[in-house]
C-alpha cells in the first residue's frame, strides 16, 4: 500500500505542477484506458475521478464536487474524505498544497507554513474514498486529466484501493492527448487453507486436535449492505471442545499458520459460537467475525483462525467456509477441507495344522511402550477408547465366529499384541510380532488404509492340545471282580453238588 501511495503522491505533484501552468481546459482530446499493472487477467474495474483541472484555483486543480453520498444525516464528498484524513479545518486548496509538499517540500509556489501530508494521511484518505461507497463508473476510462480512484474486483483476490494520475500530452506546448503510466495493483490471493496438529494426518480416538484456518481479510467498503465476515465450520467423527455448548474461536491478525503453530503467538481476539447439529448429523458452528472488517484496518492482511475438537471416530472430516453469510451460504472468501485418519489392527485366528479351521473366542490385549512405561488399551466394541497404566484395566477383545478380530482408532506407532485367552482345545500362541502402523514409502493417508493385518499367510496359528496318557484308571480292578465272581459261582456249584449226593 505504501509503495502505491508514494507513486500516487509523485504523480499527484506532477499533476499539480502541470495544472498550474494551464490557462484553459483542453478540448477535443480523446479518452484513454488507464493501465493497471500487475492485475489478474480476470479482474474487472470501476472508477471515479477525484481531482479535476481548474485554472481558476491557486493550484490549478480542484476536488470533484459532483460526487457525494448521503450517509445517515450527513452528506459525504471526496473533499470531506480527505479532510477527515488530513484535518477538518483544511480547505480544498490547503489539502492539495499539502499533497504537493509531500514530494516537493522546496517548491517555491507552496505557501509558507504548509506541512507535507503524511503517508498515513494519504493512506487514510484513499481508504475513506473506498469506504464511502460512491456510485462508480464501469471500467477505467479517463476522459480528462486528473486523479482517478480505481476499484478492482477479481474472484479469489483482494485488491487495495488504487489511485492513478492521467496527464495531458503536449505538442509544441499545447495539450493534444491524454497519457498515463497507470498504477501498480497490489492484490492478495484470498486462499483459505486448513490444517491440524497432525502433519501426517493420522490421529487417535480421544485426542484433542487443534485446527488452523489461514486466509486473507478482504477489503469490504463500509457502505456495503452485506458487510459480514462469518466462519461456518462442520465436523464429523469428532466433537468440538466447548464450554456451555460454545466453541472458542481464536483469531490472529497478520500471522501465518506456521507462526501460530510455533505456540509463540497470542490470539488478538477470542470469539465464541454456539454448536449445533446439521441435517446430516454433523456438528457445526457459525462464528460471526465481522469485527475483523472494522474500518478495513486489517484488509489484505493474513488471518489465522483456530479452534479445537476431540476425535470420536475412526475418521474425521472437517469443512470450513468463510463468507458474508448470504442466505444460500455461498463461500465468498474461501473454502477448505481437512481429513484425519486412524489406524487399525486385524487378526485372524486359525488352526496350526489346518488353516481353514477358524478359531473363535481367542482373546488379545494391546499395549505400547511410552518412555519407560507400558500403556494398555481400552476398547469399546473394538474401537479404541483410552490408554491405561494397568494391564488389569486393559480390555481383552475376542475373535468372532469367523476367527477374526479388528481394532480401530489407533495412532501411527508400534503396538504389542498379546494373546491372553486361547480357544477351547488350543494353547496360547506366544511371541506374536509387534504391529507397526505407519505410512508406506511414498504413501499418504489418502492412499493407505493404515490397517496392519495378521490374516491369510500371516494369520495367528494356535496349536491343538495333544492327547495325554491316563492316570488313576481301573487297572486290575476288573480282573479282581472277575476272579471273585468265578469263586462265588464255583462255591455255589460245590454246595449244590453235595446237597444232591446227600439225597
């Protein structure tokens, strides 16, 4: 902005000097299109002439008195725009002399006591013109010499207000044409980016993630009837971190996302917004950050917006729109999407001798090493819940009737898999290799399911229990019983034979 204003000040001075040497208005001069250097090919323009030649004034120039805007009970003019910036007690010619003195302090034509206009004066005056919301002419055609305000509009970009000087071209001291070197446009791309605390996009159920939204504050004239700056966010697979059902939205001016992520920045403003559910069941909030547009103080500056959410599912999807809150919810200033993923471990339990036999009711626990301690996983329906310090508090999860078990919601890392319960008739398989959840080389979360599988050839095989010799069986008992029976029968036959002989 300052560079533009310096160029403007130089051009304006040249205009004043030329104007002072003019005695009559040139006539019959064709119009020209004012060049705007550095603008995008898709930009469109509107313009307004602010300063006109006037040979009857001391400077040779005057403000355009045909332009005005009624705001409330006040009528705003271009002259008032400059007076509000430089001093309400200054006359039209006083202001023009101050503009000349800005770049030619030793100009002998400048009245005694005139102080140069400051950079801040000029910048504020230009912003006042842009903020007033005058009726502008489509295009940037100049029909006479003077100073022109140019407004550029381009989808996805914010432009600073611009001023261009159009001078007369002279032939033999006579003005015969219009000429202009134009003005250099300063534009900022209004890109909206979203990222989270996780550089690799892998998270874990139960973790609190900070979301970072980076964008650029647009320049919106104060007279705009729909002058709002709203952030609408929706999330699935997570719950916003709230207090009394309100999410805190931190705003940082003039910072980048990288600046804020270092943790060395303090939020310039904290807004709150109510959390609700949309028709799809997603959690959502709309934060009204219109204060960001106040007086266009932060126009074209970077802005970072942050808030937090706790992961509740195996995948998190987050959308953000920044706009002016139009009825249909169009995104005027940017849109961004962010996905976070979790990892999983799948186990298949089979018979060691016949892998077609799938074993149900095999129980496992999962743990990981953190520093010098071991943490144990708790699950709810095989979804990770939290880490605990005691194995006794760990959740043992079991294979289904197809011999399979899958746990999900885990972060990238190395996990210890321990079989605690063997299927009936089988022994526990010791020494299961650690499961490592990570991205493969050259992969991103969009191309990897982050699932470690112990299935097929890698299935966990249990050994069926072998038959063992009996102890404590019937031994010689049956022979003892048989012998006794024979003796009883023999005795009975003996006594029966003697009784018969006696008769």
